[in-house]
């Protein structure tokens, strides 16, 4: 399978090899992937009450296992909360 490459927008990080439909990588050792709701690994624990058709999976670079799943709405909310917390640390 051919790998896609995406340059991160956070500082001077190097390009990270990603699978198709991947959204990016984190220096902490995780990448994200968008899959259909039907492909959810743990539907009983899915963070989504909006009936979204696609979900975001957080995947470990070390184990290549899905560590966390949530919908776009909840992902954006989590990003906002984390951004606010990071800014408060400065």
C-alpha cells in the first residue's frame, strides 16, 4: 500500500508517514484515522451522541492499536479544551 505524507503545522516537525485518510501525527506517538461508524472498534464506548457517520480513531504508533474513538463534534470540542489548557500553562 502506498503511503501518504502530510507535513504537520506544529513547529518544525518532520514529515510523518500516514495511511490514507489519516489526519496527522502527534509527537507523543499517536496518529489519527477517520473511519465509518460501522468500523468503530468499541461501539459501546464511542464518544458520540450525535449519530455521526464517521469517527476519529487515535492509534498508537507503538502498538498500532486503536486507543480512543470519538466523533468529529467531540474531537473539535476536545481540541478546544486542550488548546485552552495549553494556553493557560504559558
